[in-house]
């Protein structure tokens, strides 16, 4: 009996020893971290990711934060502005929302790009052609950060915008020079204007946004005019310029254009608008600077894509057409008459010479012709028939 008990114990001992040796010779890493390194708050089972994949994804996000190209869509909203931007870190920005009635087009366009929320909404200034569609957009989409200049406008369109902001519990971040929206190693989004707190023109309160992605850059001018342009202290050089105020002659001054030195320019403008936008002066300045110009009234929605080094466009630029020359009327040059060949009339009596033989009470039968040169020696020109002098 003792021998049997001994054999059983020995067999169990050998079994445990073999198991231990087998475990010690396996060099495969454990599939999970020790309990002390696990996430403190467990996620729902449906949200769990294998630990190796979770850590790998985290490293990519931490060190690059770039997951795609930068795509800038200048939407065709007629005589207005709306720019839909897919940032290379996966976030979405919308600058302005066109006129009231454009919201359906804007939302549909973003939906076609699988976008249902906006991380950054920028309201450049309170004019209706920039904010009209925003109340409906705010009410129908999730909005993250909202940026607006500190300026109000006494219109129903602006009141509707404020109501939508309040009803959706959004906080307004003041858009002003020096504010940084995104700052990553390869992606920066900055607000470079407005610089001042007070302007004579509402357009000059426009929030001006600059996006730098790698070696490429974009500058979005809203409706800013010359006064605002001249006050920007930040670097405004950019590859792509969204031209201010739909190409108005009051914007894109020569000095400012020299500072930006763009390769491309986009003018958001309505076909046949009553404002004369874009102005011939602006188009001429852009052409003289060898800038490739794109217009929503002629080409519809225009999409720029940047991989950080190279910029591509979904369409060709608009050919420049010089404005028609206004014909100038040449002044009429009246040559001096040849007095030896010009004939006038003299009456039988009197001290005047005439252009006709029956002026006044002249008797045509007794009138005679002489050369102007001869008549001028002794006679004065008649004031009635106005002969040559």
C-alpha cells in the first residue's frame, strides 16, 4: 500500500515537473500586458481592440497625426462663400455657409464625402452671403469648435445664426489675429486677422485663416479689403489664395498680392452678379503676377488637394480675358482754311463779308464773290451767317 501511494505521488511530481519545463522553454510573448499595465477603465467588449493593434495605432497617431491628404473644396454657392476642408489629420473644417437656401447643397456635398460632423466651423463675418446657410447646418450636424470675430450685425439672418448657436449649446471662440486652431508638426491652422477691434467696413472684420500643410499653404481672405490687408503682421505667403470679397477692386491690393505671391487664386463669385465681381482691376493684377485663376461662376466647385509637397486641382484655370478697350474719340482737328481758295460774298454796300449772297437784306443780284484773303483786308465777318474767318 505504501508503495502504491509513493508511486502515485512520484507520478504526479514528474507530471508537474514536465509541465514546468515545457512552459519555461516557450519563448512566445504573452498576448496581454500584466494587470498593472492594463487600462484602468475597461471599455465595452464591442470597443475592445487587440492590444498589439491598439498600441500600434496609438503610436501612429502620436508621432504623425497625419492620415490623409489635405483637400480644400471651394463650393459653388453663387454669389457667396463656403469652403469645405478635409484636414490631413482626419478632421473637418467649414469656412462660411453661403446664402440662405445653400445649406441643402452644402450638407449634401459633405454627405457625399461621408461627413456628418464638423470639427471646426469658422464664420468669417456676419454678411448674409457667408452665414445664410449656417443656422440649418448647425441644427443638423454636430459642431465642435466655433470661431467668429467679435462683431454683430442687425439683420434677421444674423439673429437666426445666434439662435442656432445658443440652441445647440455652442461656445463662440473669438476669431482674431494670433489665435492657433491646430498646431502639429506638419499641420498648422492659424487665424491671422482681424488685427483690430474696430473697422469702418464690416468686411474688414473678416476672419482670415492660413493653413500650412508640409511645404504647401492656403490663405482664406473672407471679404477682407485693403484696410485689413495692410494691417496683417503675420506671414501671409501662400501657394493658394482665396481672393477677398469675391474679387472686388477694394481687395487684393498690389502690395498685398506681392506679399502673398500665390501660384493659384480662387474667386468665389456668382454668375452675372450685379456687383461687377470680379473687377477687371483685380483680374489684371492677378494676371500680371502670373497667378492661375479659378472661378466658381465659370468652373463650379473647385477642389485643391495637397500631399504636403504637391498641389493638384480638379480643373484647369480660367483663361485671362483682357477687358474690352473703350474707344476713345479723337479730337477733331480743324485745319486753317486756305484763304486764297475760300470764297466769300460781299454786298453792294456795307462793311461785312458773308458766307452766302442773300444774307439779311443783301441783294443777291448785286452781291459779288471775292477770296477770303481779299475780304479780310477791308471787311469784318458777318455775325449772322458766320463765314470763315
